[in-house]
């Protein structure tokens, strides 16, 4: 099956699962739940939940066991986007072709909606793990998600990103930002899925390396698209990195070198999983998809 068709099927599956796990819009706190669901319903690539399920599958696990983790990871990702768009951070008015959360619900409710999604994500994971036959395995998976989204992961990367605005930073520091702000949650998603799937240490290392490489490449491509991308296709404003005076791969190394590095990372990622399973076609296709996103 053509990769794009299979990817669309997986995206639709995640959309269906999200609807099942979304909180009901009722009670005195109804407004914040509406705001949560507004951003969860806004679409997107859904790569992190797809990767969580795929990591579980390729190590021989049952994908259904990883569903709560996949959904929780998308909730965490969505919360980070809501907060990223706030005036205090990137100050973006649109996300995925729709008005940003705070433009619809106001800054206060945007902050609370992000907070709520983060908390609800852990509620979803924990409530679907406590009665499992091997709760230790699920706790380890939850820990991976927590690390990927916390001060030694996504939040850590965001902090350095904010503090690095309006200054030229070395490539090593930029790599730290990208590996934590973007790649850490991809790593956390895949490690969590693989752990739920019963991965051994060698499989987990291969999964981790693949996730790191596609995560960094994904962000480099994002840096490139922020300069040469089509706003209509991206669903968000381009040029925000330049406006916010952020250091990026293109600003430090140039567009051509950035594209070259992104491609090398994708090839490394495919090498990482070449012996992982007899069926890694989708993960290889996803790697190619990341690098082929339209410039």
C-alpha cells in the first residue's frame, strides 16, 4: 500500500481514538474542556501517537495496550502548542489553519486549557495502567513520557529556546534545543510504546536512536519550512523564527547544508531500525515523508 494512503488511515484511526478519550463538555468547568477539545480537534500530523503504536507493534507487542499512551502523548503535544502560541512565547494567531486557542478563548483560558491537557494526559495513562497484569511495565512507560515532556526534555528545550532569542548561539546549543524541545517527545512516545510492547534492551536502543534521528531531522525541516514553506499548506505563519530573531539551522549553516544534514539523519534513522523487525516499511516510509515535506 502506498505510504501516504497508509499514513492517512493511521491518522484517521488516531482521530477516532481521540474522540473516544476526549472529556465531555459539561459541568461548571465546561469552558476549559471546550478549549481542550477545540485544539485536540484541530487536526495535525498525529505523528507522536502513531509512532507510539508503531513502536509497540514492531517489537512484537499488542498495539491496543499502547493506545492510552498514544492518546496521552497527543494531549501533551497539543498542550505545548497551545502554550507556544501564547503572546508571551511565539505569539502566533493561527495553528493548523485555525485561530490559536487563546484567540478563541482568551489568554487565561488558553493557559488553563494547556494545563488541563497535560494533567488529563497523565490521568488517562494512569487510569489505564493500574489494573494491568504487569503494572511495572506501564509505570516505566509513563516515566518515559514524563521525562520526554519535562525539564530534562521538552520543557528544558523550550527554556533554552526562549533564553536564546535575540542572540546568535552555537550549533551545539541549537542541537540541545531541538533534541529536547522537539525530539524528546518523539523519543518518549516511541520508548513508551516499545516498553509496553515488551521490547528488549537492544530493540529499545534501536527505537531510541531512530526516534532521535527523525526528531532532529523533523525540527531541521521545520526550520527550513519557516523560511521557504507555503503558509496555506503548513496551516501557520512562516517567518516567525526570523521575526523572533531565533537561531535556526538555516541561519547558522544555510539552507543547503541544513537540507544535507536532515537527509543524513533520516538515512541514519533507517539504518537504526533495519534489523529491528521484518516489517519496518512504515517507519522507513515515515522517515522519507519527514524529509520530503514540501519546501
